[in-house]
C-alpha cells in the first residue's frame, strides 16, 4: 500500500513538473545547462538558428530537429515535450510545417503560454496558397523570411524585457544580412541564361525560392515531403524535364533520393551530386569555401548560399 502511494505521488510530481512553460523544476532536471539564461525551444533548424542569433548570450536554445530530420513527418518525443514544458519561450515555424506537432503548440498559445509561430509575422498576401493549402517553405525567399524576425524579437522580449533593446538591435542587424543575402543571390543567378532557369527537385519546397530568384520550379512530391508521388506525377515530371531540355535535377537532404533518381534515369538526365537543403539547414560547423567565400552550411545564410551555388553550377 505504501509502495503504491509512493509511485502515485512520484507520477503526480512528474506531471506537475511538466504542466506549463517556464517551470523552474524542469530547468534543474538536466534539460538546461545554464539556469541564469532565458530558456528557449525552437523546432526547425532555420528557426533555431534565428533564435540563437537574436537571443545572443542572454538565451540558451534547444533545437528539437537536427539537419537529418524532415519536419513534415516529425514525431515529437518525450524529451521534446519535457523541453517545451520547461522552457520560458517556444518558437516554431507554423503553416503546418511541423505537421501534427502544430496542434499541440497552438493549444499552448491559446492557454497563454509563450509559444510563437514565427510565420505569423509574414503579411498574409506574401504566403503562397494563402486561401487554400499553405506553402510553409517561406525561408526560400530571404526577404520574406526576414519578417519572422519580428516574432522572435517579440517572444524573447516578452520573457526578458530587460534585454528587449538588445534583441531588437540584433534582429535589425540580422534583417540587414538577409536583405544583403537576397541581393547576393540575385547577382549570382544572373550567371544562368534566363531560358535555363528551371529547377526540378525532390518535393515542392522551392516555390518561394523560385519566385525570389526567377526560376520555374517543379517537385516530384507535393508541398509536404510526406506526400507520395504516384506514377502519373512521375510521368508528368519526366515530360516536363524533356520539354525544358534539362540536363540536371536536384535531390534534397531531407528527402529519400530513390524517387528523384528514378525520374532522372527515365528522363535521361543527371542528378546533382550535392543535395539542396529544403526543410533543414546543413550540419553546423560544415564550413565550405566557394569562389573564395566561406560560409557555414549549418546556418540559414549558409543554407541559402549553398542552394544558390549548387543550382547555379548545375544549370549554367
């Protein structure tokens, strides 16, 4: 009887420790490294990178998804739940990028927890498919992605008003870098003859990228990489490749290569040896030097530079 009561009490204690964001007991349970900092959780690698940049030394960030993860099909773990419930603030992309995970995060926002969908800051008219199926791949256009800075600054300032001015300052500095990034990419793309600016990728994740930089884009799978590609879709894509006289198509780091390689074999084109980063950045610390310019593929800026360089070298 006493043992039963002890087990029941322990279970109740665990449940209590995981009831809401900002629970101090959760912070001392081995989840966080530094109790003196604001504790933030972010979902995708792009959001994690932004929160780290804007948060600076005042914020400790746990990113739930690593570079190998497909956010569309991500399954939340017990450890994720513990981190979310013990955090001061949580940031996610939104527009259903995180699939089923979004419903739980929205419920937390409705309860008054500090949980923010960064894409809420993007003007409605800039979101593709805004009146139907939302396309969540907004980071493909650095200028559109820059809007999400506002939501991160707002969320961090809500839990640490003393450093709000610093968050704002870092946010504006990062915004300037993203605008410069888009300008750089537009210049780089000019190396491809206009008639050759056609991209075929593993799934339909590059519409924003295509609109931003002047590419016609087609994907084998739908907006979600969890969507399956039927024979009809593959045949239409093969016809598209032949009609546009493409020589190369592009696999993605977070999508299985099998489908895109089968399309390439049937269309008689090559597959790029380098994968594009569609739903996740590369591995942090993977620094490359392209034409004398170094960048880390594990950052958002490095992700875009990598994609632009791979596409330009593949199509020009």
